[in-house]
C-alpha cells in the first residue's frame, strides 16, 4: 500500500537490492546471453561491432564478472 501511495503522490522510493532468486535469474540470463554470443558467426558479430576474439573473451567470463550497472 505504501508503494502505491508513493507512486500516486509522485514520490520516488529508494530502489531495493534484488532478492536471491532475482539475482540467480539474472546470472542464468547472463550465462545464456554469453553462450549465444559465442555461437554467432563472423557476419553477425560484425553487425554488433565485435570480432571473434572479443566475443570469445566475453563468453568465457564468469557469471559474477558483470558490470555493476547491469544489475540496476
């Protein structure tokens, strides 16, 4: 109810840190995204401005190695 009141009165509430399940879901999504990046051919990689070595380096990064702004 208080969240609804904050939204209706135009107040901005502080963002809360995502729960454990949300963070696990984000980690799996990041893993899937990186795995798909590794499967792209040279033409598609060129479309997004990457070369094969950069794509492989990104795909091989551990799940916990993500920029902090991705989780906001």
